[in-house]
């Protein structure tokens, strides 16, 4: 699985908004978001347009304007952010896993693709931006992290 720069930047920026929300510090400007995580400003503007369309962030105008979370931080999953900026979690040649169909020896391949999507959902949809901000990750995610080869390349 390739995690795009868009997803990486979006999650990092949303963590800043979650932190601001937890502290009650109000809206954060794009400039501040870009500076805090060393993100490209123009790229971040495009990402925030997608986040705004998905109602994950709200924009506030004015001298103290900027962005705030569109929902409570415990109700925004990493999967929500991923989908907002990059589309579906899993696609096979532009199709959703359950829409694929193969003949012969590959007949059962759609089942594997659906299982891959389900495993991504298990991690990304069950982990909220608040879980990530605090490091209090769901039990299943922590279990996966403690697998003997979890941190090794293959």
C-alpha cells in the first residue's frame, strides 16, 4: 500500500487541528499549519479544499480566521481523512475490490482484495484522529504493532 503525500500531509495537519481543539485555542491558519509541520502551503490549500468538501474541517473568516475540525476529534477517523483526499481505501484497476471478476485460476482473487480492504478499514476506520493525537491507539492496532515482524521490511 502506498500512502500518498496528500494523505500524510492531511493527517499531520488534522493532528494540529485536533491539538488546537483539545487546547481550545481556536482556528489555525494555513500558514501556521504549513509552518508547524513543514508542509508546502499551496499543496496544503488544495488538501484543505478536499477536507472542507468532506465536512472534516470548517473555515473561519476574519483576522483570527483559519480552520477548525468539522466534527469532534474522536469522531474523525484516519480513514475519513484518507478517503477525503485520496478516494477509496482500496481499488483494483479503478474498480472497488468487490466489483472485480476473474476467470480460471484467478476466480477467488476478489475475495483476497476484499479482505485487504477490510483489513485497511479495521485499522484506518477504527483509529480516530484523537486516538492518534494522544497515542491511545485501539487495541487491535496495538496488537498489530507488537507482531514480531511489524517493524521489519519485507
